[in-house]
């Protein structure tokens, strides 16, 4: 994961909901004793048939033939919000990927080279990704939000021979290309320009590749893929000098499809909503490959500010999400319901429709039609990962009739390691270990909590050019995740303390303090910041927060502190306008004191800092704790 600088989730705007038509349904008589008897008889052991792909190319060849007339990509041309979604069939996509691959290999002589892909989610990002993986060389996706110097360093570190970039990244690439003499070609997406020095348009390369394939050249498709060969390089968190390059192979990526297929049913008619960045393994492994293997479609969101209108037009059925996105949708929808004056009625209907569904009567889509319409009208499944989510929110998603699943993994596990099965989704758990993985809790405490260790077919080949770092985190085939969690008697995994950074490699006390993997008190007590943050997130006056251990001169113990971004809209609605900073601080502190009453004394928050600028976040929308703490450190050093 990488830092997404100045990231701000937009203020979603939903139409005012009237929530009409529920009063008559509410009057239905339900025998709850009978319902409980039926529920107890229902089997929860329905798993689906697992696939057994070994390579991405195997998936590619099968799907472009079997589903050739299906739509794979839906995209607004040039991300123009006013334009209609353009449709790209599997046949069109397959031809473009094959022709691009042929052009890269034979026209530009880039066989077996490392090729950078950088830019927003676009049709040509997908084409480039599949094309490189399925025969050209090694794909290296890069975070488009990186500053120019870090993009340059990633290109140099990966020894890339070519860079495929979107039009929006042209200025950035132009500024650094003179520093990159090792790069043979800079290939611009959505451009048909011919070769001019080292510059060329991707559409021109595709056209030249087509000439070769039309003439009978089959070298690209004839390339045999070794499932165990290094073919995918992705960099984890940190500045470029600190970031680790994770080496993945086709087996790692294909096993994601195999693993998910057993727990979740995907249909040809499904439309996935692509809102997370493709350079992240969650989206590129699950979000791109899973629908492709099943003949499904992917609708590309034109940007975070367009989530709602793009959903309403594309009408997706499935979405990969992160907690911040799900929480934001939940809050905005419920605010609209509150304004309708029917929140109580909606809550009653949640209970009633749950009871009816348990005996085979599902009227949720009819009752909660306005909610569904705001999400496009067809949403059936949301899979959240990357961080814990408030159980209340997960249950609410399920209660309105959308399947809510949670997953767990890291870049190092490509990423899937655990997933809640569709047949038994336990809200709060990140699921069962997938079929290709084993999970154990290392060195558990009296509560069964310890570090999550993973052994899996999706486990990386190792860290790029860093054998020592690999040895630090992989022992006898077990990957030491750096995350804290436990397993219940049924094997379900509960991640109670994500480190928010990925693997630390070094579990020293200093690292724990610095990166907030866990706040460890002097007397050996462990405090997991995200547990407290979940409680604070329920406070309407708090927009976002970060709990951490603050070192204070003269104090032996860390002071449990919190940085808060106030929800000014809610504060003004509840407490009035034109409030001073002191008044805002007092309002939020009084709310925190109420939370403290439910916490053990050593977990209680003792310090509050109000901030109005955004937290630095990863591309999966998690707060980068170490960035905030580094800011404090630099600020203190400046004062000294």
C-alpha cells in the first residue's frame, strides 16, 4: 500500500428519501417461534465448486473464447462524467490485449522486460495489465498519487524498460524522463501517436501488433507461462527508499480466483464496480481477475466524487470496498432517512424483513427500494477489506438485503488469506482461511490473541532484491503478518489490531510505538488503537480520528491520545454555528469522556488534539499513522 496524499473522501449527495409504502407491510403478523424453528433446520454448509486455475493466461484464454460476446469493461470515455458508459466486449478486450502484447514483443522488442503501469483505472490499464502478464514480461503497477521523485525511484529500482502511463500523468512523466535513460519507451494510453524517439501511443502499438497477428504471428499467444515464475512486482507502504517490492507469480494471482470461487458465487450477469485503485493487489487480483474468470462485467468509477452517479447509471451488483467507503455510504443514507422522519419505521422494517427472509419470504428489495436505487438498484454483494469495520454497519448492510462479506490479507499474500463464506457470513470476522491457505495465531496471550501467521499458495516469492527482509518475515513457510488477531472454535479469524502499515519486519518496542501496530504499556498491557477508534467513530461530532500512544516528557508511560477531525456539519446542526476552537474542543472532549466510561482505565483517552487538515491515507483509505507521528516528531524537533 502507498500513501495517498491529500486524500479526501467526497461528501456523497443522495436524493432525499421518503421511505414510503412500508406502513401496510408493517401490519403483517409473524410467528417468531415458528421462524426460529425453521432457521435452526436450515443448512449453513453450502460451498460452491472451486476452480483450479494455475495461471492468469489460462483464465485469459478461456474467458475471451467462452464469453466473447459478454461485456467486460464499462467506461466513460476520457472519464467524462457527462458521457455514457462505453462497452468493451471480451472479444474486443482479448484482441486488444493480444495485439498490444505482440506489439510490445515484436514491434518494440520488449520481451521479458519489466514494464511500469501508472494511471487512474481505465480500459487501457486493464489491457496493459493482462497483456504484460500473459506473455510480455513483468508487470509493475505504480501508485499514480506518488510525487515525481518517488515515481522516478520506483522506475529505477524495478529496472523498467518501458512505462505505460495515462494522459493525466503525462506532465509528471515528461518531467522525469530525462533522468531515466534506461527506459526504452514511454507509452501513453489513449494515444495513437507513432514512435517519436522514446515516445509512442498505445493505440499505435496495438495497431502494429494487429498487423503482425493478421499476418499469422502467434508468438505472443504461444508463450508458455511458468506458474511459479516471477511476473508481478508491487511495492508496499513507505517512502520509496523504505518500500519493499513484493514479487508475485501467476500461481499467486490465480489462486485468488480459486479461493474466492469456493466461498462466493459470481454470475455472468454480475457487474463489479471498480472504485479502488488497480495498482493495489486487492483490486488487481480480485477486482479484475475474478469477474474476468466468470464472464462478468467491470464498471469503472470515474473518480471518488462520482461514486453515486456512476453507481446509479452502471447499476452494479458487486463492489470491493474498504471500511471508510462503506461507513460513508451508511452515514449518508441514514442521514437522509433521518430527515424523512421515518427512521423508527425503517428500524421496525429491518426486524420484520429479517424474520420473513428467514422463512423464505424476501421482500427487502421492495421495502428498501429507495436505498437500493441510490446504489444503482441492483447491488447484491459488498466485500470489505483492508481494516476492521464497525459490526453495526456490517449488520445494517446485511439487514437491508445486501450480502456483506469481509476479507483479510496483505500484499505479501497477493492478497487473499481469509474470507467470510457467503453461506455463513459472521459480521465482525474477516472469515475463514481460504482453501489454499492456513492461518495460525503465534504466541497467543491469555485471551488467545497473538500475531497472525499465514502459510498459503498465494504467498509471495519474496521481497525484491532483499533476501534478508524476506527471511525476517517468512519462517518455515509461515508469513509473519505483523497483525494481531485470534481464531474462534470454528476457525473464523478476527483481526483485532491491524498495523495499518503492512509487515513491519521488526517487532521492536520502538517500531510498535512508531507505527501503532499496538500500543504496549509499561506493565505489559496491549492496546489496539482501531478498537477504540471504532467506538469514537459512532460519535456524530467526529468525522475521523486516530488513536495513538504519545510520549510526554517526565512521564514513564505513554499517554493514550487521539487526533480528531471534527464533523463541522453535525456540530453546527447539534450545537450551533460560529463556535470557537475552545468550544469545539469541549464538545468533543465531553463525548470522549462518555466513551472512556466504557473502557478499562489503561485504555482511557487522556489527550485530545483537534485538527482540520486531512489525514494522510493509503490507497485503501486507511490512515497512515506513522506519517502523522512523524509530523509530530518533526514539529517537536523544530521547537527544540
